C-alpha cells in the first residue's frame, strides 16, 4: 500500500498491473467495504436541479434566433445562385453577321476565309494544309490570259 500512497501523493501515473493490484487490495480490505456500504446514495432534489438550471440560464447569454438563420439562409442563397449560373441554359447562338456591300466582294470573302483558316490553324483546331512538291512545274499565267 505504501507504494500506491507515494504515487498518489506525487500524482504519478500507474500502469495497468498496478491498478489491478490496487483494485484487488481495496476489494479485500474490510475498512473500505464498510465505508462504501455506509455511504447513502443521494440524488439531488428536483428543486435543487431547477434552481441550478435557472442560475445557469441567467449566467449564460442567449443567442438570438436570428444568429442561427443567417448562416443557413446565406448558404441557401449561395446554392441557389450557383444552381442558376450552372444549370440555366444560355443563348450561345451568335446573331448572323450582316455584311455590308464592301464585305460582299470576292476579295473580302477570300480574305475573311483565309483569316478564319489561319486562326483555326494557330489555335490547333485545323491542321495546316500540306505543301505539294510541284518540282519544276510552275504555273504559266500567260496561258490563262490567252484563253
């Protein structure tokens, strides 16, 4: 018992074996049994509990009910906004381009087609056209003018 008294006074931790040995020693001791049997099991009265609850309620500040609804409503608004942004279909069609008289010329159409093809190639959407090896053949423009 002396070793347990010293550990208890110094508040040192006990290992499992020491706790089991102490528990067996206390169960076999008649003085401990008589002290425990003489204790009455008293439950606090309901009046005392009620007084204690009133004291705690007066000390503890109450949170307003609004403080509970603010985060809930903010989360609901954020979720609704996210749903609107993600799930409502948007008009992705572009309006048809109105071509002016100068844009309807053959030169303007060829230039616009070239620019669109070049942009597609730069963006990686279209592959560049392969170059043909014409060798020594060169187009003779003079034949075109004769016909």
